């Protein structure tokens, strides 16, 4: 049974897509790992080892690894025409799940759509009632209030 990543529609164990998009996904995964390694190195790096002879710090190479991944991703971006809305990036920076926000926005749009359809139905019903009342009160306007549908005659 395959497990799903909480923020991905694909199974976490499925291979990345082929082509440039798959290469980019793998590079992003490499960047995430490099950032994690950098973070753990910084946390684990104790200052008392600084003065030891031969006690070289690993922060520099880890930071260079992150920079290398970022440069590779920047180079790959030149070949990918996909544009990401700034709002999505902003949501990610603010620790909000873009998929959840998309779901909320779709639900809100559906609710507003239903509300607007109700308004349209109410206005249409009012227009019909008004036209009927006007036709009764002013019979000479009836032909303008209830235009007859043009009937297309089929020639046989």
C-alpha cells in the first residue's frame, strides 16, 4: 500500500515525471535535503571545536551545496515556461498550504455563484411578474413585453 505525501496528489513513492519537470522535481528534492543538512550542521556545530587543530567546520561546504542547488534550479527555470502566481509563493512563505487555500477559494466561488444565481432567478421572476402586471394595466404594451419567438419554418 503506497502512502501519499500530505501536500502532493502523487504517491510519495512514485517516480518523478519524465523530462524537465521531473529533473526539476529531483533538483528541488536535492535542495530540500541540502537545506536540511545545512540546518542540522549549524545546530550540531559546536563552537568549542573551532579552536581544535584540524577541526574544520562543515557549514561552508553545506552552504555551498545549497548555493549549487539554487544555481542549478535557476538554470533549469530558463527552460520551463510554467509561471507560478506570486500569491502561491507568498502563501508558501507564510506557511499556508496552497492546496488548502485553493480549495477554500473554490468553495467561496461556488457559494458566491449560488448566491448570484439566486439573485438572477429573483430578478427574472420579478421581471415576469412586472411584465404581466404591465400587460394587464397597459394592453397596448403587451406585444413589447412578451415578444413572440421567431418560428423557423422548415421548407420541405
